[in-house]
């Protein structure tokens, strides 16, 4: 660019806000009242954070020491007992497990009583009775078995007993011992008439610490002194929040065996009746029942909906002449119902069938199916049911050989005759749905009258049925549909569907559903379909009511309700390098810890850094260190300025403290005017609100969310067709020397090719710096020559990785660099990385920040726009947009009268280099 083209705007800028050099009018920089950063409240908050972090590290250290103590104690026990006894207990170091039989199979075969058995199980609970006796409860899925560990010469030592007492519950052990009959029945275990006399025990999967909620306590119940009923000590919410612990309990294991058993019987029964299993899509173009109950999702920029049921696809399958179909799959309902019987996602067991004369053909098959399920569960899973009854007491289900089928009108009469009224004192209506309270009351009335927990109510009102339900030909206020009830609550809805297209469209319009959005569905009816009927059964609802679980969440493996999946702020876990934690460092410093070493800058970048911080590893940067916190700030000296780059490397809660110390040091030791560049909003706010600095933004971090990264399919295809292959170095492995040599040669070719061209950048091309925290990919052409190279630098957990260098070497096939970057993003996605940044990119126009407005802002904006256009600064950004990069503003901050013409020239000179 010719200097003359910038002459006028620079002269104008000089007249308004600046001088020709940094030092021509003051010997010391005026950077504001630094004492404003000496905030006592901020210090107090940091002290609280320090105490919290120190406590966390203390707990970690205590956990480590506890593990070490157990290991040391085990060694001491082994040394005291001698090699023969030591072989009988301890922690197994080998990964491979010794062969072992199922504990469940062993204890349920009473022929094993009196024999030596070998098994693997979890430690459920350990109860020490004395130095010579302990009871160890072993658990294997639904079974808990008592183990007796008693001192016996040559078999069990006191040290063996003491070692077992300190095993953390839920660890896996391999046990050998004699299966024997106990002196009296063991009431605290599922196996009452057998116990294991332990002869050897080895910990094969140890736990370093106890679970937040242990399995023994989450499954514990006690008798209420007033109601004399068993009550669980853990609430439903505790069982949901600690799901893995609950699922390990014999109770949960039993529940989900029965859950699986119901599905198995459902599938077998229907297959015997000529049904075919299908699998329908869960993404639908329109709501199937009601817009208020549907989850909307983004489907490649278009609206789609999670299926409220497979209803439409089932009917289309009947139109496709499958005759009889069924499915077991997820169903989604966006109902904000936080009750004990509602879920937002549940497992639907659906069936649909062509009928010949009447929808009752389907009703009788469904009725037979339900009774087959009841018979099968009570026949095969009696042990599981009895285990569940110890936690959720209930009577066995009662059903009749011939199920009562009660018309809706008659059911309403039974309910009203019992004296039932709603909350407003009104009796039930023949044309309105039953409330949950009404259903339960009706169930009690029917139980008294018919002596059954299971019955069917037929001919439901049309006002409470979906648009596709067939109306009763004799009275269109009602429908050819039914509900099946269990213990007074509905478990399935079924009935006949409308199969004539013109009637279906009329019903859709009345329900407020646009037929144009469901053309594929309607097409099945226009092509002709037989009369058909079916139902949808909620699996969790059956399990919940059959076993009296109190809450449907207890019947769902991983329950989803309106309170599930809470919106969390970005959660960043433990720092990748805890030893470079600046909060912990400052705590140790304040408490006089000796021998402290400043954390390496490379580790600080991985703990706290963003893309700009990686440039500090270049030789032209000075890195200032804060003795009190271990923090770092990088800056370059040029033309009387300190060009400070990026946020300080430290915990953000320490920014104010660290910035204050840095600026004081600059004031007292350096005659430099600070320009703070490419900082985030937090630092910009501190400099602006506390020191009155001005700020502007003409640069942004160009970030890509890995989950929503755009595809560059055309470019990838071009590279593939040209024979380009992508290679990467596995994480944790060094880059082979011959690859480095090939890449270095091509980097030099790249530099030679760019001589005479202007390049705006803040870092040198040095790919092999800090290789511990970098990942490498390269592309080779069909002849094996390196065509492009991508270097990824690890940043803080919140920022992910930076595409530090993406070099397209001379002569590379078209699409190579795009294919390489795409491969890099995909590689990071597989590793669980959520964010990638290309680094700083120029904005097409300047954005003003704090304390900058009026004529000054206009001239700055105009000057920047001229520079931007002349140097074509946005070219990189346009390339990065291909991958879905979005802008995250970073700021240039400077003190009052701190950015004159000399400052602008210094910035341009600093960022511009002859390559």
C-alpha cells in the first residue's frame, strides 16, 4: 500500500487526538488512577475463592493420601502375615480378571451348599463386629449374599479382616469360599438360607472414594412409626439425581428385568398373531396430535417435530399392506406436567391392524395381550416382584378371565352414583374426559363391583380424542375408541382410525392441523387403505402401576420430565494443569509456602488462555510475571509503547489484582505507554470503568462451535478426486523427524512464495513450539509431497483449540486446505472438544467501546476503514466463514490521549511484516 493513500486520514487523526511520537510530550505515561483497582471487596472475594479452591485441593490431597495409606497398610499387612497368607487377600494389580462364575447362579443352586465356590461381585456393605469377625454383603444384580470373614489359622488373619473393613463399598472383588447354611435365616439379604465362609478375597476394581449416595442407603426403607408403612429414606428426586447408584440396587435391577420381560412378551404375543415389527422415524414434518404438546427441533434450517407417537407411520404402514404392525420405541410429549405419572419421553408399545367388521377385533387382541403380560410376569418374575415389594409394598394384580368392558356413559353413571364431584362440586360429564382423581375413584368403584384391578372403558367422547379417531356412527359425540385401566389409572388408549381421506381432512382442519404439511400421511389414504385400529401403550405406565412404584420415574431407566436437562452455564471442569492454578498458587504464596516456582506460561495458556495468548511464545514478546499469583502478561516494546496482547493468564477473578500490579510495574520501571490489545469484555470493563480508558473493536476472535461447523463438501470432494490424503499424529505421540523435515521444507517454500506480499499477523510461523500442547495434521498429494499443514494449539477448556497455523503450500490441489481444516475440526469433535478458534480476524468496520464518541470516533472509524480496505484485512475472515466461524469481539484499549498517529503507525508496523 502506498503511504500517500493514508496521509490525509493520518494527519486528520493527528490533529484531533494525537502526536507524532509516544514520547514527544510526556516522560511518564498517564494511565489513570491505578489505586482504583485496589478494591477491598474484590480482595475479599478472591480470599473466599482461595479458601474454596484450597479446600478442594486439600480434599483431593486427602483422597490421594487415603489411597496411599490403604496401599501402604496393605503392604504392611502382607509383610506381617508372610507370603502364604498375603496371597489370600489384597488388591489385584493385573488388568486381566480370573475366571469366575455368577454369584446369582451359585447361590440359587442349593447343590452348591457345602462346596467351595469362586465368584466376582460388588461390595454392597461391610459390617465389622470385632478384630476377628466381619460380615461382608456381596451384591450381584438382584442378589445380595452374606459373606462371613472370621479369623481361622492358616486361612484368615486379623490383618485380612482389618483390610476388608476398609474396602470402599461398590468395588468389585473376586472371592473364594465355602457356601454354607447359616445358623439362622439372614433377613438383610435377598438370599436368606445360604452364606459364604470367605477363604480368599481380592479387590479387582477398587474405588478411590465413596459414592455421593451409596447403593445400600439409597435402597434402604424404614417403618413409619405413625402410619406403620415402609418408607424409603431416599426421595424420588434423590433416586433420579443419583441414577447409577439407584440402578445398581436389587430393587431397580428387578424393576428393569420386569420392564424387559413385558417387552419380550409383547413382541412374542403379537408375532404369534401375525404382526410385523417396524421402526418408524421420530422426526416428523408436523405435529401428530396437538401443537401445544410437541417438541420443535431445527432440521437443517427447517422446522421438524419429535414424534408424539408412531401413529401416522403405523397407519401409513397399513396402507402399504403390512396388515398388522407393532413397534417398541420412544415417544415425546412436551407437556409441562410435573406429576407422579407424567414423563416428557417414554417408551411406547404401539400396534396397528387392519380390521374386517369392527374395531372390537383390535380391542380383544389388546385385551388378550395385556392378560398374557400379567400372566407371564407373575409366572417368571416372582422373585423380582417379592424384592420390589420389600421397598414398594403392594398386593398382586387381580384380573378376571373375561374383562369387564364398560361404555363411557355407564362408567360416568357409576362414578356419579358413588357421590363423586369435581373441585367445583359438579358431577362428571358424559362428554368430557376423566381427571386423574376421577379415574382413581372410578377404579375403586369398579374394584368393589367387579372384583378386578383391570378393565376397559369403551366409546370415549370425540372431544378428548385425536383428529384421526373414527366417530361412532350412531352418535358422533362419541368415538370407536377405548381406554384400558390398571389399578384405577389409564395405561393405554386404542380405537379405530378414520380411513377415508375427505373425512380425515375435515377432522384435521377442525383440530387446527394444516393438511398441506402432512401430504405424505394423507397420500396413504388417497391410495386406499382398509379400515384399521390399534393402540399405544406406555411401558413405564404399566410397570409403575403393576408394581405400585409410587412415581413413574422409578419405572424409567433415565427419566425425562420438565425438570430434566436443566440449562447450565458453561461448565468448565478441573484445570488441565492443576499445578498451574493461579488461585492455589496465590493461596500458597499468601500463606508463606516455600519453594514456589512460577507456573510455566505454556501450562497457563492451557488453563486460562485464548488464541492471542499463544503468540507470547514468540521471541519478540516479553512475558511479565506476577509474583503473588503466578499470573503472566505478554507485551512487546515498540516506538515507546508497550503493546500488551490479550487477557492476563490467570483466573478471571484475579484480573483486577494482576492488572493493577502490571500497570504499577510499567509506570515505575518502564517509560512505556501501554496499548492493551485484543482483550475480552471483562478486561475491557476493568480498564474502562476503573481507569477511564477508551476502547474500540476492529478485531474479533473467529470461533467455530464444533457441533454446528459448516461442511465444505465440494472442496473436500475436489481434494479427494485429486488424490489428496489427510494424516494426523496421534495424541501424545511426537511428530516423526522425517515428517518435520518435509513440513519445514514446504514452510520455506511457502515463505519464499510470499516474498513481497503484505501479511498481517501477530505471531511467527513456528510449528514445533510447545509440542506437548499441540496437535498436527498434514495433507499429502498423490505423489506423497506435503501439500498443506494444520497445527492446533490447546487453549483453556472453555476456548478449546486454536487453529494456530493452516498453511496451503504452493502447488497444492484445489480444496486441500479446506479439506484439512475440516478434518481437524472433525478430529477435535471426536475428542469431545466443543470450540475451535481461528484466532483474531479483522472486522470490516470499527465498533466503538467505552469513553469513545463524537468526532474522535468518526475519524478513527474512517481511518480504520481506509486501512482495512487497502490492506484487504477481511480476506481471512471471509475464508473462515466457510466453516461457520462467528465473531466474538475483542477490544483495543488505551489511556486518555494514548493513541495518537504514532500509536496507529506502531500498530500497523507491528502487525505488518514482510514475509
